[in-house]
C-alpha cells in the first residue's frame, strides 16, 4: 500500500485529557499501530535531565532528540535497554518536556521519527500537533479535551496508582501553566486541526469516548 494511503487517526488534546487511554483503546480495537508522540518529548526530556544538558541550549537538546535510542514494545517503553515507562510520567519530566517542546530544533529532530510510525494496517497518533503538522492529511482527526478540574483529578489518580506522591493544588497549577505553554508557543501550538471532531470528555466514560472516535473513523 502506498505510504500516503495508510489510514491515520490523529487524537490531539491537552495534557491529561484522556487521549492516551482513548488512543490505546482505538488502536487495539482496529489492530492499528500507536504513536504516543508525547512520550518522545518526555524521553528527550528524561535523557537531557540525566545528561545534565543545558535546558537553554536548543542545539544540544535537538542532538539529544536526534540520538534517542527508543523502542516501544507491548506497552513498554525503552531508552536503550532500560524500561522507562514509569520514569517518563514523573511531573518533572512532563514539565521539562513541555518546555523543550517549544523549541523548533527539538520538534524538527523528532519529525522523521514520528512519520516512521505510519505502517500498515494503520496508525493512531496521539499528541498536540498530529493533525496540524505531522499528519495533516489524516483520514480522521479528533481534538479531545476536558475541563482542567476533570484533568487534574485524572492525573492525580494516575500518579497515585503509579506510586508517585501528588497534590491536587500543585497539579491544577501545573496543568494550567502547561496548557498555557502548549497553546501559546509559536511553533506547532495546541489547536484543533482543520476539520477535527471536538470531543469534550469531562462527563464521559472512556468507553463512550472510544465509541465516538470509532464512529467518526467508520464514517470518514
Ligand atoms: O502528552 P504528554 O503530556 O505526554 O506530552 C508531554 C509534553 O510534550 C507536552 O506538555 C507537550 C509536548 N508535546 C508536544 O509538544 N507535541 C506533541 N505532539 C506531543 C507532546
């Protein structure tokens, strides 16, 4: 199948909107591959934090992104040989990821890597700019969102379940500043792609959200 004919569903939205869970479930249902693009920014952040890279040095950070030795395997994420699925979910890593994601050279360094995930029979791509920048020709585009309170509750539960400590007020503040950074940056800001279906999941179960996306895809 020509590469450009491989179907792509893009699911973009703010942090902790539930798009990761929905993207996983939709990909499982269709037997599609999954691109968790946020994980690539988090992996770059984790790698840079560990190396002590200067967070103001755009060129050095882009080099870190370019040389990531990342492998996704059955829900596990490896950096080199180390499983880092939990480590990249730490708040410090997420905040750093949001900061370095504003740097054009870092985004450029991760561009080709993301395109490579488009393989038969199809791809579900989860992120901020999947429908606007990486896969603008996608068959089905979704912008998934939820109120900041609903998202803070979800993130709180996620962190506690993973054994991290969490504080609701700090989380709300963090989410708001991350939203501001992700939506106001000059390069690839978080905005719904043209033609995207908008899905507010504040009052929705995961099953309902998944059914909506599958319905849109079926009719796309
Ligand atoms: O989805 P996430 O919380 O794992 O993403 C972590 C950070 O990475 C997020 O704050 C913004 C950035 N990001 C991005 O700029 N573009 C993407 N496609 C995905 C994530």
